[in-house]
């Protein structure tokens, strides 16, 4: 054991026996908790604990809004401290690092030290440390070198500040840490000021984000800063009740509530922090009706607001954001290439077009071949994103081992076989346009987890990269499967389903559409010579049940056009699968209700997986994967 660690353990043992020390009170009290409450052994190794991706996702999802709001401040702080060797951590109120920015060249070293995404810095687990002790005390502090309880951590310097939610509860901890630092603890004074300042900014930004429709009141003791960076911020509703505050405003309310002259007049209307629900005019010498006198239109020198009891502030009142006007929109016309003669499809297309333009994610269902990708492309072409990329991803056709690198891209050397110059993923290729996720029900669970984060944050991190890239995408997903059933079976994430299914549409099968003749005419008009059908051929096409839907229709017309010797297509030119009057006694039997199309394809091909993969345009490994998921076993291999 290193001499420094042995000396540190000796000091901890003296502290346990009541021996005095020169540590800051917050550090001494934390050591006592570690020894007395948590029963931590000072001589035991206490290596970094990193949560699994699944557990980290749960912690990140719970703090999703704050992570998004805090990201700009987190990056700005990192730019100021990265040159000094610091990394930045945003931990949740349970001590788990949900966001992290650091030097990618030192990933291994930082991960071993616990300065990494997913690390757990709870005091009862890690001992005295900046994040855990900040959570335990609610105070900003530096835990420098051998202030740490664990001998494994005494080379680190860590400085953290609490980030409080608008209701006064602890929401997160902002921390900057380094693997080494100068010995004097005074070297971290500037770090402590920086992290405290940025935690305050994040609190205020979060308050603004959460109460856009309410009055926001900024208070400063200096007129020069009243309109720039407020010290205190409160959210007030139209009835004059306080709905939320940053921590400095909360401290002011706490002092006022305990002031002997004013406490009797202050009553909270909430079961939470005493300031929540408090009337503004019980705290200040103004009511909500006076707030328009404190807007930017009034010179700052005249915007003086007094606390009951005498303290004076310069105020800035920000008016509630106007609610979007509820106007009656004209009925959206469906995209031109979907405006056929089927009323149900035309109505569906019009609704989908309006929702897509508003940024709502769409989930398109329907039988195989019913035109889901064509529907998605039509929505894209009819939107303001026409001319921007339309990137279609067949989630069933991508090999499971490559799906994450294909979707999200990768850095050079990110894994064995990675492209030497890296690769831009399909999500990033869709930036500015539309991402179409076909057969989303076949996406592996690991890729579903990463896709959910992309949809939530609209940013993507390539494999091997540390910094995410923002993406502006509209998302349309499609499937012929029952995703709700897959969720119940644990094969599809319920939170991803809710993200994808902002609106759901099920395309009608071709046999139920009223526009079959118009559709056939449109498909033939685009072919050389614009061939036409004889009456008999048109009748035969109308009688067919089209189990393969639009895809089968296109194939049938390709077949017929290739065989037709003149401008007309007759009965003899149609493929054998199409009933042609008396030439076919009965239509082909449809697959039993509930059969998966893959099972039907396997039966048609006598369970030849290679042939089915070619027919469906899939990788053989994908067919085998889907067979396992569906419990399909070839009768050739039975037993």
C-alpha cells in the first residue's frame, strides 16, 4: 500500500476515535457519516462503480428535460475549464453521472477513476466526494485530494454545486473534476466560483423553461445587472401565487418566512416548500397587477421593488408567453400523388400531411406491400422539406451486428472493421429532411435504446465519439407488426413506441380500396407507350384479392407490359397468379388469419431461407433472427 494511502487511513482512524483535524467542517462531518452511518472500511478498495447502459438510461430519462436545458451551460463551462485538465459531470439527485464531457483521448483513465458517464458517486457508496457530499449537505464544496474518504480517490480534485428544481428540491449536481491538481486546496477557489455560477444559471434557465406561460420576476441588488443576469428569479401565476423559484430566491423567502416581523403574515398554500403558493403581495410591497410597471419599457431606475421588511431590489418582470392562437385551419389537401379516388385514403393522407408539417412523428401500419414507404415519400415531397434528404432505413434488412454503426455512424477505428475515415450514419444523413424507419418492429433492443435518445434530444453520437451532433429530422416509422404485442412480450420498448407514435395510421389493403382502376391507370400512364387494358384484363385485375397489395400490383403490371405485343394488355399477358375468368377455378388461398408474412413466404419456398431472403430483399441472418423471434421452425429440421 502506498505511504500516502496509509497516512490517509491513519488520519481517518483518528477521526473515528474523536481525534481533531484540520479539515473543513463539511469534510469532517462527511468522514463521520462514512465511518458511523455507512460503516465504510477506510482500508477497503473503493473502485469506481459504473452503472449498466440500461440503468443509466433510466436515470437519464428521469432527468430528460433538465439535461436538455442544462446542455448549453454545461458545454460553456467545459470550454472554460477543459484547458486546465478538468472534466465535467452532471449527476442526478441520486449521485449518478447522467451527462459527461471530457477528453476523449483519456477515456480509459477517466473511466477507471469514475469520472465518466454512468458512474455512481453516492456518499454511502463512494465515501466523501464532491457529488455525494453535495447531495448530503445541499452545499457547494471542493473535495480536494485526500479530503476524499477512499484511498483510491485521493489523487482527484472535485468541485460540485447543487442545482435545485423550481419547487426547492434538489434536482442535480454540477461537478468539475481533475485527475491531478496542485496540493493547496486554495487552488480550487476559482473552480468553486465557476461551478456555483453555472449551477445558478442552469436553475434560472430551467425555471424559464418550465413556466413560459406565467410571469417571471427577476430581482437584482444592482441596477446595472437587473436586465442582464438576475440574482433571484420567481415564477408567479395570474392570481399572484408563487409557483417556483431559483435557489437564491428560495433563500430570500426562507429568511422572510422566519423574520420575526413578517412571519405571521406569510402562509403557504402548498404541502411542499413553504414559499410555494405564497402570495406575491405577502412577500413584496406589490401585487401581480403591479407587475406591468416592472417590464423593460420602464427605465430600470424606476423599477424598484421592496421586500416587506425593507430590503430593496431592482426588478424586471417578463410577461407570460402568449398561448398559440387557436385558429380553424382549412382542411389540408392530401399530397397530389395520394389524392386518388379512395375517400378513406384521401382523408388519411390529408390528416397525415398536416401532422407531419407540425412536426408530429408518424407511425404507419398496414399489410406488407400496402405502400407505406410510398405514403411516407409522398408526405415528404408535399411538405416544406421537399428537396431535402429522404433517408429510408429497412430495419429488418440491416444485420444486427452493424445496425448501430449504420444508423448512428462511427469514428475511425471505433471497432474492428470500422472504416478508416469513419462513417456518417443514416440518421445524420437525414439532417434537414425525413428519416423513414421501415419495419421498425425488427430493430434490436440495443439499437432501440440509442434511437430513443436521438428522438428525445434530436442529437446523435457516433460510435467511438464523445460529442453529440445536433440533427433536424422528421421521423416516420412503418411496420406490419403489432408493436403493442411486442411491447408486452418485452421485444419492443414502450417509451420508444410512444415517441414514434405521435399519430398512427393504418393503410387499407388494396382489396379494400375504391381507387383500384384509377391507380392502375396512373401506373400504366408512366410506362413507355402508355399501354391500356382490354375489358377482360381490367375485369380480371378487379377480381383479384391482391394478397401482396400494391407491390404485387406493380409486379403484375411489369409482367404484363413485358409480354404485351401491342398497345393493349390482354388476359393472356397477365401473370398466372391473377385470376383470368374461367382459366382459374378459384383464387389462391390467402394465408390463415394471424400468419406472419414471413411464414407465408417460407411455406411458398418450401422453407428455403436463402430463397426467401432473396424474395424479401433481406439478409439471411435477418430471416433467421425473425424466425427465432416468431418461433418458426422448418419442418425439414423438425426433431
